[in-house]
């Protein structure tokens, strides 16, 4: 592996114009594809294998022509204080708006008058009413004229003192991340400048990461309509691709500068940097890809697409790091090193030439990393206990985790959808925003009317039910639908119990009458989704951690090091989940992070954190511990190897972690709760894993284990493939070539940089 990557690094350095041209061409092609692709017209959500999905599929089969993908909206009215919405003047105003909406767009399928006697939509106290609007197309296909017609509905009513708010997905827009995303990239640039002391060296990781992300996100945009990719797919890919792209480039540029400091010629330094640090990048990238691609085992299409798209962006980041970075290093020349270091090296070279001494590179110097590693090795038990106990305390809120999917009730209180949600909840009851849709398959039933009467009668007796609407059979008479309005909030445990009660009733009816009863609707889908996430978490965790354990065992030639890495990850991810619960569910410091309405944690969050954070956490493990392994293989003691690993890796890992935290934290400013929560969760998880687990717990454990950390049974060592990640075979080959009378060009002991 190291020898192969060494060759790639030297080739890319020599043929830098060709390599750069290829990547720029790929970026242009992807950009043209994104610009000319049709807009994604759907953001479908399906959960194969669940009852809610089976009911949804039955509706599509038995009610042909009634598309479930059409956008919908509710225009909610509340009469002025002391008045009724049913008062003649208010009712006339609302009815006029119904007419305006009907005439306002040819994309409208139906507009329901709230005063229609067949289906009234007026609250019992007569103060609130709503107009239901459905469209023939999805929210992404609505024209601006249609949106404007909906937005302007009720302007005259507002001027007359009425409260008018609009909810539903018809006004759905792409989530905005705000200025904080830009701030995240700016922070990354500042950290890079501080780390390298050179604007050129700092700019390389940013430019190459943006090129990789640009290609990945453009490709996702180009394929969004064809592959039905949701809006969050590109956001997640951008989030992860930007973070790992900067980190991988940072690792290789840092190693390149270290090789220059040892006296290598520039082309040779580029080859060795890609051969050593590039090997760590490849395996770190593989762990991320395994974790993201592993989301396919959950068998939820939207999650599968998000995982595979993000994994593709990570693959691009790895390819950019091992090809475009060495090419750009060739363009950078001497400017890759800070002006101060260039002057110091030039002065040392002049002094060596004057005295006849041989300059062999910079001697190892103590830095913050070496001092920290020696502190940890002097007090390993204290550091280990402090890290484990601290993360354990932060993880406590995770025991109270409640999961669900955000609806308009999770929107900021200043938004119209949230105000419409609250008006409906106040006027019609908390459960009105989460109606359940009952679907009855009557094909095998003899007395259909009696069955439907019995079903609705039994459901109405349930203590958690507010209203059951009369069943509405289809034209064939083999299927009927009805609505159940719960008494409680959509994401409450009482509503979840109600869903299971109705399904239990359906099991009884199927055995007695042959009729099958299903429960679907957004609320039921959310409940099924949460349960499926819970069921899939442990198998997914076992698969991802198991595969990554095998991969890390090959990389480190050890059993205990991968085991320590996996256990440390579990500790950091549970602590991060505890922090997410404290902020987003309990509301602690919610104002600081823009959380206006605490509530259940998004169902996908735990499994997504496991997938993403595990892969990213292994980046630091591979880069930091590979350098320790390299030093140990080359003859240093376990203690010296830890110090060497921190001397070369601590500053880089610290910078990489700060950059990744800044990038993820930039998404906390998103207008969408899902993106905000993901950004916060990943940022805090990287903080815990990088600074507590990798920088404190890892050296403490390695110090306690000593040589045992690198133990591997001989039979297993022979059975495992040797990819030479630490570059030992590469070093021997290069040293051998030099000893056999090579040109000496590759082992030149002085370098002018």
C-alpha cells in the first residue's frame, strides 16, 4: 500500500498540470450536470416492512388517481378578540378567500370551505377555522405564482383584525444554514494558518476540500431528480465531505513538511508523504465509508441514499488527498513552508556549507504534544479515570432519550407554520395536528357495514381518542378509510399507545371477521420509523464496529488497540447523545443554540451519529496511532513511541478536530431542526472523541498496556494481509535503492526551502 501510494504521490507531483486539469474538468462536468438537471420533484419518505407503509401502498392501489405526493396547506383563521369566526362578516371574509385560492392557480386540486356542512372545519368555541388546500403537484414543483397566491391569502383579513397563519408543506423551502456555515469555513482557514504559519499551506486543504465537495454535491444535485434524493442528502454530504476533505489534506501537507524538515527533496517528500500519511488517509476514509454505507442495513431508502451519497463524497475526498494535494504541492514550491522557517533553514544550510558539516534535517524538538504525552504517561490512571468519569456523567441524559420526527411544532415560534400549528392545537385540541388514518381492507369480509360500524365504535371508546370520522368506502367497496383525531400531542406516548391499540383491534377483527385494519398517516409513520430505528441500532452497531475492528487490526497489527478504539468511540458517542438530549429534549442552553421548542430527539439521530462519528473518530485514531506504530516498528520503546506519535501528530490532530468542529457547528445556524441537531451532535461528538478519548484516554491506556498494546498472535499475524501502512517496507526499499548506488536524488540530505 505505502509503495503504491508513494508512486502515485511522485507521479502526481511530476505531472501536476495534468492531474490538476483532470480534477478541474471533473468539477466543470459535475457543475454543468447540476446546472442543467431538472429540479427534484419529490422528497418521498417510505419505510418498507412497516404497517404504516403497507397501508400507504394499499391506498395507492385501491384509490387510483389520488396522488399522495401532492403538496398541501392549511390557512388557519382566528377571529378578533371577543368575536366568532362564524359571524357573518368574518365568515364572508373567509369564504371570499376560498374563492381567491380556487382562482389563484391551476395547480390546485381542491380547496375545502370550512363552513361546508358535510365537512366543517370550525372549532367548537367558534373562534377558529381553517381552509384545507391540496395541489396536483409536489411542493418542489409549485410555481412562484402559486406560492405567492397562498402567501397573500388572508392579507385583507389580517388588516381587518383577524389572525391568519399558513401551515403545511406547500411553502416548504430548502433549509438555510445562515452565516454560521461561512463562519465555520473561516474558522477552519484561521486554524490552518496558525498550524502551518503559511497562507499557501493553509489554503491548500481548503481549496482541495472545496473542489472535492463541489464535485460531490454537484453530482448529487444532478442525480437528485432521477434518484429521488431529499434536500438533506446534499447537506449531509457537504457537511461530512468538507470536514474530512480538510482533515485528509491537512494530514498529508503536514507530513510533507515534516519530510522536508528531514532533508528530503520536494518530489521525494511528496512521495513519502502520500506513501505514509496517505496510507493512514486511505484507511481512515475506509472506516468512514464502511460506517456510512452500512446505513443500508436499516432498509430505509432515505437513510440509505443519505449514507451512500455521503460515502461517495468521502471517497472523493480520499482521491483528492492522494492525487491533487501532491500536484498542488508541486505548484506551491518553497511557499509551502513559512517564511520564518525558510530563513532559518537557509541560514543553517549556509552555516553547514561554510563549516563543511552535513545538514541532515531538523532534530526532534519538544512541543506541546510531547509535554502532554509525558504528563499522561506519568499519571495514566488519573487521566483515564477523569476522562471516563467525565464522559460518563455527560452521558447520563441519554438514558431519558425520547425519539420522534420533527413537525411544524418544532419550528421557531416566529414562523407562520408554527403559529398555524399552535392555533389548530388551541382551537381543535393537541391531537388535531397529528391525525391517524385508518385503512380497512374489506375484501375478505362478509358483512362490510357491520365491520365498519364495529371498528369505529370500538376505537371511539378508547380513552385517547377525541374524534373518529365516519368511514369513506372506495368505488369498488373493498376498502374504506377513516380518520382518528387523538386527544394528545402527535409525539406523545399516549398517541403511540393509541396506534398500537388500534392495531391490536385490527388483529382481533382479522381473526373474527376477515377484515384487515391498518393505521397510517404522518404520525403513525413517525412511530414506525422510530421503532425501526431502535430495532436496527444494535445490529448496525455490531456490523460497523465489527468490520472497522477487523480493518484496524490489519492497520495496527494488534488486538487491543482496535478494541480500545472501539470502546473509546462508544463512550464518546453516548456522551454526545447525552448532550443532544440535554439541549434539544430538555432545553438546557437551548436559547444559545436556537432551540425554541424542546422536544423528542429526531429518530434518525442515534444511528446517524453512530455511523458518521465512528468513521470520523477513526480518522484521529488512525493518524495518531499509526505514527506511534511506525515509531515502535522502527525500534523505539512503547513509551518513546507514544511521545513520538504526539510530537508529530498532536498538533495536526488538534487542528483537524477544531476544523471539523467548526464546520459541523456552522450548520447549527440552519433553519431546519434536523440539520441543526445533526450539526450540534456531530460537533460535540468530535470534541469529546478528539480531545478526551484520542488525546487523553488513548495515551493513558497505551501507557498502562506497554508492549502488550502491540501484541498479535503469530498465527493471526501470518493470516492477516500486510498493507505496510506505517511504510516500513517502503523505507527499506528506498534505503536499499540508495545503498545500491541510486542517483542519490531521493536521499539528498539538504534541501533549499
